C-alpha cells in the first residue's frame, strides 16, 4: 500500500507504539463526546463532524505532504475515488450508528473489520487465508452472534445494520487498495480520507436539515472532526511507516477498549454482559490471529 512519505526522523519503534496508543485514544472519544450533545442528532452529527474534518485536512495535508496532496485529486484513479467512497460510508455509518446504538455494540462490531478484509481479499482478489485466520473469523463470528443474539429484542434493527456497514465498507476499502497496488496503481490514503469526508458531508447535509446544533454542540463536533478524525488519521499513516501490520492491528484494538471505558465512565453507558462476552471473543480472536502473524513475520 502506498502511503504519504513523512519524515520519520526521531520516530523510533517505541515512540511509534506510544503514538499509535495516543491515536487510538483520540479515535475512541467519539462515543462519549456524542453523548454530551444538546440538540444535534443523527445525520446532523455526521454532517458537522465530516465538515470539520474536511476543513482540518485542507490545512493539515498541504502542511505535511505539500501541494501534491491536493493535486492528486485532479488525476485521481478510480481506486482512489472508490476508496474515498468507502471512507464516506464508514464516516457516515459510524456516527449514525453511535446515535442509534450503545457505543460498545458499535465498537465491537467495527472490530471485525480486519477479519472481513481477509475474507473479502480471499473472495475477490485470491489472497490466501491462513488456517489461524479462518479460526479467528469463526471465533469472531460467534462473538458477534452472541452479542446481537442475546440483545436482539432490545436493539433497533436499523442501528444494527448501519453498524455492520462500517466493517463491510472498511473491508471493501482495503480490498480495493490492495487490488490497485497489485496492478501498479498505488493509492495515497490521505487524499482518499479527504474525499470521504467531503462526500459524507455533502450526502448528509440534506438529511440533516434543518440544522439544530447549538454553539455547545458545534464545539464538540469540531473536536470530533479535528481531534477524533483528522489528526489521528494523519498520525496513523506516519506510524504505519514504522510499525508492522500485525502491530498496527493489535494496537488498533485499544480503540474498542478505550471507547467502551470512556462511554462507561464519562456518560454512564455501562455495556451489557452479552457485549462484554461477545466482545471478549472478537478481541481474543483478533489478538490470537495477529500475535501468530507477528511471530511468523519475525
């Protein structure tokens, strides 16, 4: 996968690990911050967060990549725009799901993204799936089934389907990027993220009307757009130049743990027992798979 070239001077492996921990902490604030909004709801929440992300990236990308970051959009490949479309689905579905469902359910559902990616890559571009990954897919599937099966009567069907859109879009995204790379058309991820934020804001504006966000809401949504999305996306790309893929996947799981704890402590949203059991199965499957992958790489 082609990623932007940032100067890595001073970014040792240890510092990259801690930086990635900080990234997951920034990602994880979405749920607890959303619970403190006054009037903004559903599509309006998504619109404002995506808009503030666009504004932040228009400043950040030229600063770290130069003008090439934005000129890439003019002659962007089909894979770049498909990736951007996938990002827009992830941005939109995540925030809508957060307003419809408990934070813990959404985060655990998102966590199956890496395993879905492996499955999609096997089906569509012929990637080999190791036996350990097949086992992890089965275990994660059991965890998701347990979580939703035990709560089905108390959860909105729409919210469940919207939450599932996030890992599915993520899997399609990485499959598109990998396929493009195989054919010599590497995708620069940061412009793709910008495209996703633009598409998300444009798609949700009509659905968000009439806008009802207060000044308090706008401040929180600006925090989400800048601190929860734009900045950590750029930092994660830099970490990806130092850390191996299994390390990134393992550290990324901290978002689930941090997000559930923050929503519990900061908004009183205690996860149900079924979520904790199902989540433990999903996280355990991912940790098992990535640790073995890390061992194989070494």
